[in-house]
C-alpha cells in the first residue's frame, strides 16, 4: 500500500514512513493511494471474528511490509485485550433501530484510546527496528493528551511531552495525565490557553534545528495511523447489526477534527454497506453549516460543555476535500491557502451534491445537549456524556427530518464515558456518574507535572535538558 499527499507535492510513501512522518512535507495529509475492497464474502468471514482479529485483518490491508503478521496480531491482542469490555466497542440498543456504540472502554475512557494505543505500539516497534528514538510533543485541551500519555508510557524509544493549559482542564483529565509516573512521560502545565499550547508545539516544530536534534514527532490525528484503527469499529458494528448491501447502516459521529468520521468514510469507500454519515456538531457548527450551504466560513470558537468538539478548522477535512476535488492536490492547495487568508471558501453546487450524497450535518446547541442527556436518561436509563448527547441530538434531528428513515439501522457514537464530564451530566440528570472501579481513586493519586511559563526559550531548554539527561544516563 502506497500513500499520497493531499497537496500533491510530497513523495509517495509506504506505511512505515507515513507513521513516522505525520504531516507530509508539502503541508498535506497522507491518504491511501487506493482503497482496499471488502467483498460480501470478506464481510461474511469478518463477522465471525473477535474485535482484535478484525482489527488485524483490516489494518494489515494498509500496513504493507511494516509489520509481519505475528507482530501485528500481537499488537492488536495486547491493545484490545486490555480494554474493559470483552466486545471492546459494544452496542447498546436505544430503540427499535437506534444503537449507541460505546467507545469508552479503553484506559482513558474516550474513543481516542482505540487508535492511540495501537499507534504507540506501532511507533515503538518501528523505532526499535530502525534503532531510533523520538521525542513526541503535543498540545491538549484534555482527551488527546491523556490518551497519548497512556499509549506511550514506559515505551523505550519515546519521550513524550504533553502541554495542557494550566488550570483549564477538568480534574479528571488533569489527573489522567499527571498521575502517570513513568519516567518517559512529562506533563507540562503551560501558563496560558489551549491555543498557547498549540502555538508552542508549532514553534518547537518550526525550529528546524531543535526538531532535528530531538527527532520531534507528533501523534495528532493528521497521522494516518490515528485514523486507521478507527475503521475497525465501523466494520464490527455494521456487521453486528447485520448490515448488507440491501439493508445498509448509517452512522452519526460527534465531530471535531473530522478524524473519526473520516474513518467511517474510509470504511464506506472500502465497500462496507454504509448509507448515510451524519456529522454531529455542537454550537461550533462550521461543518454542519458547510454541508447545508457549501460555504466553509470561520467564526470564533465558543467554549461548550462538549469541549473536544470546540474546533473551527477540522484538520482531517482536507482528506475528504481531496476526494471532492477528484484528488487534485494543486486545487486543494489553492482552496486551503485562500481559506487561511480570507477565513472562508465555497465549493460548487456539483461538489456540494457530491458531499451531500455521503454526509449530512446537524448542530445541537448547549440547551439541546443538556435536554438530550436528560431525555435519553428518562427514556432509556442510559447516562450519556455531552459529546455522546450531541451525537444523539443529531440522530433525532436526522430521523425527524426524514433524512434517515425509521427502518434504517442507525448507530450513534458514544465517544467518552460520562464520568469524564460529571458536572454537565449531574446538572442534566441529578446523578453524578462514578468513575469505573479501576480509576475510582484517580483524584487521590500522586501527581507529577511541571508548570512552565509560556516562553519558547524556557520550554525548549526544559525539553532539551531532560532529553540530554536521558542520553547521558544511557
Ligand atoms: C476527540 C473527540 C471528539 C472529536 O473527534 P474528531 O476525530 O476530532 O472528529 C469527539 N468527542 C470526544 C469525546 C473526543 O474526545
């Protein structure tokens, strides 16, 4: 399998290089050159497999010669064997044709574990093979950082530095990062906002000397290896509800960076019987506005009770845009350059129809999110986190508009455990959701973090000092 950049100017790479490179050299994102196809016979065979076996079968279609079969199998067995539900991504039926897919059974209680855990092991394996080490730097507003730390802890060839805005992440999110005491994990509370954290990461990457000296790497969702393992749960859940070409399934995906829903799109391109893909947004609704008007227009980010979706520029949308423009990298470059300059762009009516042939978009505002948490609890007894509620809010709207018929199996993604956002859930239901038993003492565990000023010199010498100390000790 070869990968090409959405900007059309970077070299074609194999999986291993795509994994280590992340962002393409021309500023684009890597996508598979062709989509492997799953026939009806393949799907029938997959429907008899466990989650880890399915993950192996799907991922090996994309990983080329990066791993031998035994290694890839071991990675999947280790990762998904440690999740706290034997189905890994279980479905809960809410009404005759509506299911909620629970994607919070990994170590940090959000769906990012499903790919990040695989990514951490893939990195370590490839680095060991090459005799290299990397320094991973990342910014987080909460979920990504903890998932990345859990995935990279105790890995021999990785030092990981995660920046979060001091005092601006929830206590559960903070403790998930700061109570991991592994010597290669460095949680940094930056005196600033999430944007400052992101700018700091960009500044570290833009310092070519620093980047090369420390072999900097990133684990954000522009990395194709973050998307790939997410394809798996679309396959397992579609098969679980008995989807066939005659009776396809539709999905609703709470969307921020467009990574998760792009994995659904990939599954559809591979021949999985999927009809509609519904983009669920909160009050930061740039994507749902785009899908109704054809215009992508930036507005300021408005903080919400579903913070992991408080995003304006969805980095992975570029991967879909590349297909909309018939894989013309020059056209994608042009449209995104003008978007960066002017804050908006519009596609043609024909392209909008092409996009709408696959995607719908629905927005659920703050009041709607709270009302959905309450209504779902009263009607089904299920306690949902605000992100999952935004998804269910979109599911209801898609049904009410007739866009999704009531006879169509519909799966709405639950991307975080309610206990990660206890205040919003308690306000809507009167119930404070407890953490799972294995994390019950999380808030009492010993924390380790470094508070640093939002200053490039201070931050870069902090990192350099730690990495140099490790090298001297080795
Ligand atoms: C990251 C995240 C999202 C957004 O997913 P994208 O892949 O960025 O679209 C939604 N909900 C939760 C709980 C998340 O952690």
